[in-house]
């Protein structure tokens, strides 16, 4: 018997304390994956905002453009999609948000945009994905 999470893979995108916009140089490689849900953990912060958006490309480190809203399935807590933005975090306690990418590009990245001087904020962005090819179950 297999659990639902047996074949899930986790990939870190970036993690750390940030006070300015984070635009990763490289995207996450989605080749061979059936789906990819990107999650962001944002720690409590007192002022400003953090806006999270998705970009995609066919090249690992260049050519990134905003993901079309039709290629994103946001989480229930997420904002209404607008130009790839799936969440804007206002000062509050810790939160985890996510969005599933269903586009056709090989690489995807999450851009965290700081506004209003949010100060050092712990942010961790990671991807949970499921391979296209699954082992046979018995």
C-alpha cells in the first residue's frame, strides 16, 4: 500500500532572511514532472508588503516572463490572480501560501517583491512535485 505522498518530490528554491526583492537567477526545472506546486513560507513582519509572483522560461537562467493567469491555480488563501501575482503579504503572523503551475515551460521561479521597507523577513520558497512516470503499484 502506498501513501499519497510516496512519490512527491521537494525542491528548495530559496530560503533566508530578506529585506529586498528576491529574483532568483535560476528557475526550478520541471522536466519530467506531472505538476508542480510552489509554496512560500513568510514569517511575521511589522511593516511594508511582500508580493509573490510566478515567472517561467524555457531556459534555466534567462528569458523569464510573467506567467499567464490561466497557467496558475492559486491556493484558497491567495489573492485573485493579476499579472502572475498570486499573493500579497501584509504585516501579520507566519503564513504559508501556494500556487500550482500548469503551464508548458520547463523552468519556473517565484519572485518576492518588497515594498514599504518590510525589514528582515524569513522567507522559504519550495516546490512539491509529482513525477510524470510513476512506479507500478501492487
